C-alpha cells in the first residue's frame, strides 16, 4: 500500500501523461479527491529544534528521556508528536544486547 504522498504523485503523472481529470485519476489509483487536495498544516520546527538540542547534549539517551526533559522544560507537546519527529530525525537507537560468552 503506497502512502498518500506517493499516490498524489501517481495522480499527477496520470493527469499529465494521459490527460485525464483529477476525478478519474483518483478513481484509478484508489484514493479520494479530498486526500489528493489535502495539505498538512503541521509545523514541527520547534519540536525539531528542541530534540536536536537534546540529542547534541545527551546523544546516548533515548526517547523517554528526551520526552520527559521536554515536559520538564515546560513544552506541552504530547508523546505522539514528539515520537513522530524523533523517528523522522532517525534518532531511534539500536538496542545493544549483552554478549554471551
């Protein structure tokens, strides 16, 4: 299943190459017209700045530490928003397992 952004590109390609309407291209790709016209209004710049500052200070810490620090600093972002940005920034750490001898 392709993400909506990829499907928007497919709809635009169908419009240009096959000269079809938006309605017909959306129906062919299986998305609704509202999904095609939807533009997100999320502005995560403040969350990105705060997470990048914390990652520079404490690079070996994980998401729970960063989220609690942000909450203690007075930011009122919920964990879903912070986790989404955390994953987009590729800050999720690889879990290291103990080696057995």
